[in-house]
C-alpha cells in the first residue's frame, strides 16, 4: 500500500465542498488558501468513481485542515485490474475518508489525481 500526504492543504479553512458522494467522478474542495481537486483523467476503457464516503461532507465546511493523506492498494486478476484510492481528510472538526475504486482490463490507469491550486 502506498501513502502520500498533501502538505499544501494544511492550515487551510474549508469554504465549500462539491462532488463528495457515491459514483462521483470528481471532488472539489474550496478553501481560503486554494482549491483541492480529486479526479481521474479518462483514457479509454477504465472506470474510476467514488465508491464510498465515510463521514458527513457538510461537517467539513468551516473546518481547518490538519492533514490530507492518500493511500492506495492495487490488485491484478487474470483479466482485470482494480485500484482502491483512499483520501483521509483530517480537520479540527471531523475526519472524512473517501474511497475511490478504479477498474480496467489492466492496460489503463486507474489512479486518482489530487491537485492543489493556490489562490
């Protein structure tokens, strides 16, 4: 399992959240310091969606980000490939875990891109 952090987001206060629900293809979190976006860049024959959100996304509004952590797990089958990507957003009010699932025939990326854009 791989682990990554997004240090640029630490200390930012969340203003609004969009797309944080099952089957979403992108999530955007607007803060006072910038924008955190999560999405998959579609290539061809893969599917990457939010599978589950643990916690209430509405509780993030007004919260200060303490940590954003990413981890992923990849499995290969005989004829397919699956990647789970987890984002853990830890704030001074609540913690949220977003679970993405990516599937393909093994020839395409199933990854989620998490990008920070400063104001």
